[in-house]
């Protein structure tokens, strides 16, 4: 049966008709999912039974090469033994809920700032695929903002002003905002990256803001002026009309396009309840193999 998507928000987010992604290998279905991503930017798949290996393999089939972990690698190793599968949980290396003062927890709390994955490296993240394994009995949602719709609704003068601007993204900057400091040796491993502030998404040809709390300055601008522009744009892009809130069910796989969305985790009592999700993120690089994937 053909794959269909039901729109969950005025601007973006599609919920897929039933499908078991770990057994999807045919190029037509993979192409239909990519087309869904072009249109909706966020796709929700219910009842997925992925193991880590199956989630990794699906990520590669859908979108090519995977990120091998990013910011946290500067100071810790994953408890999962494979840096390509990110441990999005509140558990320590022994599988116990992290203590309030655990440094790894403080780093993880940075996910509660609006961001887009791996924008502080080059290549940044393209698709992130987050799978819910254990969800708390209280709301512990994730919010997404549509940066294409946010761009479209900017005044023409602002769009003209943004043309050609580039932003520097740094995880040391965004973590510092929350009081988390990398040591000088760790900072050597997270130097940041420069990306255009407005992007055109290949295939859909839609224009999008490219923003995140990691964005620390506008290249060639005085720092305060750049930060104020970034704040204004973040404020604009995260107005309720551009935001979808996802309430997780066990088995949900949510795929988002980091090139044209931001997301953030919402607070819950994370020193009390277990929350375990696993994420695979692809590299935002040209994919000749995928371009030929129709064959
Ligand atoms: C992520 C992320 C938010 C959440 O996995 O990249 O930011 O709600 N997750 O866990
Ligand atoms: Mn994230």
C-alpha cells in the first residue's frame, strides 16, 4: 500500500500511515519518505521496533553517511559503544538515572535550548531520527519549529538584509549560556563552524533560516549587533504559530530535517523518571548515491 502522510500542523509535520521501517529496503518507499521530508520537514512514524543496529542501518539507507557523535565526545564516551547512535537519555554509564549535579546531565540539559543538531561542525546534521524506547509517565515532549515558514513570513526588507550573511555556530557558546564550561583541552575539540544564515533546501527549493542557540555571532559583524539579530530571528521563528509539540509514545520514530527546523526538549522531572531515546543523524553532504537511488 502506498505511504501517506497526515499533516499534524498548519505548516509542517506529517504522520505516516502504518509501516515497519526496519524492513523497508525498496527504493520507491525510501524515495517516498524523502519526498515526505521535503514537504513536511518532520515525519512521525508510530510503533517502530528498532534495535540499535536496525536504526543505524535504516538511517544509512534513507540518507547516507552518519554523524559519529558530536559535542559530548569532547569529554565523554557513549555508554552504547557506538558513537553513531546517540544516547538521548537521562542515564549514566551504569544505566542509572543521573544525579542532579552530574556534569553529563548539565551538558544534556543544553537540548532544552532551541537548536539544530550538529550545526557547530562541518558538515552539520541533515536528518535526525529519534526513536523512543522508554518514556516517562509525565509529559517529556519535544518541540519543533518550522524555519521555512518562519523565513517566508519575514518582511521583504529583512530578507534582503539577511542575504549572504553567515553565522558562526559553537557548542561551547550555547553550553556556556547555561553555565556549562568546556575545559581548554575540550574546547580544542569543539571549535565551531560557519554556515549561511539562510539556506535553500535542495529538491524542495524552499528557503529557510538556519538558526540555533549554537549561533554565536554573525561573521564580519560587531558581536553585539550580530547577537541581537540572531535573538530577533530566534524570537520570530519560535512563535507558537511555527511550533509543533510532540508527545512521545514508546516506539515513535521522529525524523526531522536539521537544515530547516529547530527543536528543543521540554522539561520534566528527569532526576525521578527514566527517559530513553536513541538518535541517528546523517551528514549534510551531497549524496550522489542517493541522487541515483531511483534505480
Ligand atoms: C536530540 C534532541 C530532544 C529531546 O535528540 O537531538 O535534541 O526531547 N532531543 O530529547
Ligand atoms: Mn537535538
